[in-house]
C-alpha cells in the first residue's frame, strides 16, 4: 500500500465526520432532494433572519395599534408605543447580530473544531440573550398590563390567557433553537 491510499482514506473519514457535525445525512440518489437539504447552520441563520424581520415589522405596526387602542388611556399611549419600539428594535438588532455571526461560520473552509467552537460561542450568547430578553420583556408586559388596568380595561383575563399561549410558543421556539445548536456541537 502506498501513502496515496492512506491519504484518501483519511480524507474520506474527515469528510464523513464533517457531514455528521453539520447534521447532514447521506445524500439520496435523487438530485432533487439535494436542494431540499439544509444544515443546522442554514436553519439557524434562516430562523434569526425571520425573527429579525418580524421584530422590525412589529416595531412599525404595533405602535400604530397602541395609538388607536380605545382601552389604553391617552397618558399611556406614547410611553407604551415608544418603549415597545425600543424593545423590538433592540431585539431586531440582536437577531441581526446572531444571523451575521452564524453566517460567518463556513464549514467548508474552517476546521471542524473551529466550527463547533464558534457554534458553542453563539449558543452561549443566545442563552444570555434569552435571559436578558426575559428581564426586559416581563417588566414591559407588566407595565403594559398596568397601563391597561389604570385606563379602566377589564379584560385582563384575555391578556393572561394570551401570555400563557405566548409563553408556550416561546418555549417551543427556544427548544428549536437549542436543538439546532446541540446538533451543531455533536
């Protein structure tokens, strides 16, 4: 046996390892299925991009609703709208930062250890982002409920029910993000 066969065998093993690290399965014979395959990096980048876009849309659309909301008192409309725009703009900025950071990870040119260490870094940053986000979102929600209560709104039951549904959807979203990060680190 010569050294060329040994090098080719090592290259094949490294290629298979990289595919496993990226969450890719062995390709099917049908070439149409190849276009539908996405790595965990692609899914994370797309999720961050969609979240950023929805945050920007929410920062534009919902303050308009706050100004026209009859159950919100006149003295609370401007502060609620401004704080909401600030919160959603900060969220959009951070999601854009995550999307650009994940986009910098290139598994074709980087060693596997660098890909996994960068993925671990962004996973830790995402967990910090969640903790900080809860520390901002929960007081804002309490302030919004307080503003509605002071304005004479009596449908607090609907807000509590909506908060519960929103919390469940948020936990499902966190689970999806962390699942993709886990798949990257394996």
